[in-house]
């Protein structure tokens, strides 16, 4: 049976027919044909959709858009927007769901925008816009009034810690690089941002690139570097373009190059692009990549501050770390240190994703609780379902259950709870999430991205993935939980770099807080969240099925049989658990067990 | 050229940039700003920008400055379009498809009537 990417049901209830739905169907089909979409979008009539007083009406799957009150004139526009561009036509939808817009009416006063202060407010391709917002005033102050040591002291007093995930003291890193004997030093900006779903760095690179450049130039002055690199992942072409424009303009304005601000300080920088390797976000692998070698980490010491790029002392910091520097210089270290907790000063950007109502980028001071982030800033769980867990820090982060909702967010406390800060990814999970599947998902990602250099990571994560996959497929064994625990300890202790060391975190945290789910999968072969396909089955409830044949017609593997107006039956041996029958059924007759 | 050789140079450029802004505000010019970060473009901001420019050209509207900006962080509301008329407060619209562009240009930009149904109030 041909598989259509979209199915359209046109209501042919007598009331809708009376309102012209037959013409709607004809003109829909004709318009789709003329746009060459007839093979992708299937149009069929259906006995009843339900809102016939607002007819003619159609239902578009898989999204479930319900268009009402259609006229033949609406069809060409509808086809172009909905089927060609994939955008729903709001004015034709049944009572427009504008709750998202209304929910944003309470401004989230919990946010403090430091790094993101200019994003969305200036034209990133115009350096003058940045200068109008006091851009490069920090650099001017530093070059004309401060010595390199004084700059490092300011950064130290602010308490700035690296925002890439490790949270190492920025001033200490700068000082170490500065103190290493030698004439040549390098500055690198880590803009690889590989965590799936994280885009904090991208927002800054695309929206306020000069803040990063200014931070790097100040760092270069403090450390005594002459050349810098921005290592940006190739998957961010717009960020690369915006950076190129910014660098060009900065050079034109004499802010990069020889004798900046008429002083003896000269510094310039280049962009280098990544090529899709998550591990190249790790500092030594990144350096290897710039050097033209395969992106593999190496043992430390020696740290890059002592021997880094091309064997020279190198300071490598994250985009966000640099973006904070100009503000610290302009507003003073005390201002920065007044925000946050005792050991984690300042603010942090987070990419809030998952099952929250308001996903997107936020910036909050350290010390704010998870509850405030998820419910106040994020607007709560989508569809008002229950909260199950929040994962912080990206694929090497841990999942924290509801008992941690009042945990103030800072480096130490997240670590103690079994997770990490990471670069700022935060994925919220509702009650319909399977935690075993989540662990499997992240281990699969890490396994894919492992560079393969060391055995604990290369082989260890593969073994973990095999075990987790078996469990999700219903073939878990009683000894699997202990085996996972043992593997986790070994992989963490013996891996060469942070990727391997952090790889067991999703497994360890889900085992610790959601052990019952693992046991249910292994012993009872049950996935209570009804996610793991091998452990669920789809059935039709004979009490609700009216025999409209909709499910049978939409089933991609043709496993539903039944006559018109008679109860239909799903063949469990053929069923692939795709869920389409449940989506298209208007009578809630499909059950997942 | 614009080479900054001293603190005074920087101050001068800053003042010029601020003056340019003030001029745009007081001269009665209207600013239309389209979010063109990756999230915006993924949501169709290029079409939105095109619709804005085409509308201005078709109706020959004078005194309009169209610029772009990056990601504000409300990625679910992209494409985002902002309108600033002279000294009035910036109004931010969400989910601005080319079709909604026409509504906003006609009502807000030309007649000065904010299109409440599409507004998303921002903080700060």
C-alpha cells in the first residue's frame, strides 16, 4: 500500500454535503494534482468529523488540523500553505488556539539577560549597532587604563567560571596560560556546541557576534596572545557567515589587526569550521582538529594552557564565557558577583526543550530553582501532564526526578545530584516518557560519536547500548541491571576524555531514580509509559469501534481487517506500532496496552 | 576610513550611531525588524522578509527602514517581526507568515493600529 505523508479527510456527512463539501473534495484533489502533490497527500471522504455546523470541514493528518467553514476559494491558498510549506492556515482552523500567545503575557521577570542582552535587539551585521550599545567600550577601557594583570584580577573577582560545561575558573585558566614561558600564545573560542538541542551559543553568534569578539580580544590582551581562532561547527552556516561579517567589520574599524586603539597590542583571528564530530567539542580534540589531525582527545596534563595549539600555550574558552567578559569590565566584577550563588556567579543561558509549554532560550542567574525554570519561565508542562524528570547538561547529563525540583541550579549542586551543568541544555520530560528509552537514546548518541581511541569508551558504550536495546525490546535479563552498574563505573573511571567519562551518567541517574522502570521492562516486559514498541500492542475496542474503516485505510502495513460498520481488528503480528490508527480514529477506539 | 585609533574615535562613532537612531525615531520613520536567526529562517523568515519588502515596493511606502536581527529566544513564535514607529514602543509579533505580514503592514505600519491578535509581549 502506498504510504502518504499526509492524509486529508473530508467530511461527507449530509449536513456538510449540503454545504458543498463534495466540491471541496474535488477542488482539493485538483489543486493537489496541479501542484504535483497527489502522490504525497491522500484525500478521502469520511462519514463524519464532528463539527458539521461549521462545515464544510476537513481533517489533516498526521498533525490533526481541523479546518472548518471552507469555501472553494480557500483551497489554493490552503494547499500552498499547509501542504507545500507545511504551515497551518490559522484563520481557517477551528477556534484558533492562541493560548501560547496569551501565556506569554506575563513577562518572565526571573530572567536576567547579560549574554543575550543584545540578541534580537540589534542588527548583528552592523558593528555600529553594537557600538551604540556600548560595544567595544570595555576593550577601550582595558587597553587604555588596565594592565593585563589587572584584567585577570577583575575576571577573578567576578568569579566567572567556564560556561562550556566543566566550570573551571576562567581567571585561573587565563593566568596559567599567561604564566607559561614563551613568546607565542593562542586564544581559541569553542563554538562547536554539539549537544543535541542546545543552541545557546548559536543565538549569541548569530545575534551578537561582536560580544564574543570583544571578549576574545580582551582575553588576548590579558594573556599576551597574538592570534586567535573561532572553531565553529559547520552545521551553523548562518553563525559562520555572521562571524565573518563581524570580523571583517572589526578589522575595518581597527579593532582587530595591528596597533589596536593606537596601542602596541596587535591581535587577529580566523574562523575554523568543524565537520560534524561531537567529540571535537572536547578541547584537546578541537585543538587536534585545528592542527589538521583527526579529532581525538589526548591525555592531560599537559593542559592546553601549558602546551596547546601547535605546542604553544593556548587559552580555550566557550562562546558564552567570552561573551560575559565585556560586561564584567564595564559594569565591574562586583556587579557580576552579586548574581548567583556562593561558588557559581553570574547568569547562565539554557536551551529549554522538551515537554514544556514555552520552549526556547532563557538566561537566568545561578541559584534559581529547577521548579522556577520549568514552571515560571517555561510555563509548566505541555498539556498540563505530570512532570517526570528533567535532564540537564546534554547527552552526558543525568535525569533528575521531581524530588529535585527545588534544587537551586549551580555547578556543585547539579553534580551532587548526579547530573552536570554541561553547556546549558535542559530537556523536560512528562509522565509519558520512558526513562529506559531515554537512557538508550543518549547512549546511542554517545556511542555514535565516540572517537574510538580508548577501549572503555569505544567498547564499553557499545556494550551498554546493546544491553539497553535488549531491555527495550523485551529481552532484558535479570543480571542486566548489575551489569549496567558495573560497566558504568569502569567506563567512568577509565575513559580518556570527558565524553567517555560522562557517557554513563544518563544510565546511572535513571537506574538510581527510576529503577522500577528497568525492573518492569526486564521482569514484567512492561513499558508503563507505553513507548517501547516491542512491549506494547495496539488493540481496537469493540465497544467504541463503528466500522468506519478509517484505520484500515491508513494503516501503512495493512494489518487491520474488518467490514464496513463492523468492528475492526488489528493483527498484532504484522502491526508495527506506528500509532497512525490511533491518530486517525475519531471514536477513541484504539487502545495501547 | 572608520579606523578607531583612540577612545575619542570610539566615542565619536557611538554618538553618530546613537544620533542615527534618534533621527530614525524622530523623523517619523518606521522600523520593521525581522528575526533572521536560524530558528527564524527554519520557520520561514526569508519568506516573511520577502513579503515585507515586496509590500513596501508595491505600495511605494516611504520612510521605512527594514532591518534584521538574531534569535530572541522565543523560538516557538518564529517568524518574529517587530515594528517601531517613531518614538513609540516596539511591538513584537509572532508567527508572522507572509499572509500575516500583509495584515500588519496594512494596519500597523500604514494606519498605526496595532494588530493585537498577533502580538507577543516581551519582557525587557
